[in-house]
């Protein structure tokens, strides 16, 4: 994504996006007309969804199943565009996040996951994260954030996470 959060917030109107032109009004069931940087939101939601679902983690990450990345990939998706590893999610209220309540939950999730990432190391296998003593707390924080964002987008938070390929297709530009 290009531009700053301030530039995205200047773009008002229901058919504006962080890029020029128009876009569909939904992504799956997700309403997009009120979130200028919806692609970032989709990636953050995807990461929180996977990081907040222990059954998914056992079924996909623990066994190295293809198509869903791993813990490090999800953390990267969570912070790559947003720099949530450097500043508060509050910065993105109105552009990626809907309100301060979402921002607070995302901040808590990011801090808990990053603490473990720094202890275990970014290149560790997924099971090293899943066995970490603080992992259940991080999963809960991610789940709480995921539920809030999914419900605010009109989606069922209990649907299985989308594959990375589906996410790529849904967030493709052009």
C-alpha cells in the first residue's frame, strides 16, 4: 500500500479506496465502503483469525499443511503494512480499524504475539510458538481481536480461516 494513514483518511466517500478508482462494496461478506484501507484490514484480520484459532493451528501449522503459511507468516501479515510492531493501532482508526475498541484489542494481540516472537525467534518452527508458555494468552488476545473485527464486518468469527491464496485473490488490485 502506498501513502500515509492521513492521506487515506482524506479520501472520503463510499467508493474511495487507498488506491484510485472504485471497488466492490464487499469482500465476501465484509463491508468495505467505510474502510479506506480494506486490503490492510483483510490481512490483519486473516492473521488474527489464524493466530486466534488453536484448532486451526494444530490442524495446519503443527503439521506443516500447505496453503496457510506458518506462525511467522501470520505475524508478518499482521504487522507488515501497518507497522503495528512500531506504533499503536489507534493510528489506523478510520482507515484500517473502525474504532478505538478494535485498536485496543489489536494492540494487545500484537504485543503478546511479538513478545513470544522475540523470545522464540522469527525462524522457529510453528510448534516452538505453540508450546511457548505464554501462547494460550496470545491466542486469547488474537481471538478477542478477531471476533470484534469479524463481527464489526458482519462476518461469523467462527468460520474457518481462508487460505493465503483466497486472501491473495480477495485483496488483489486491478
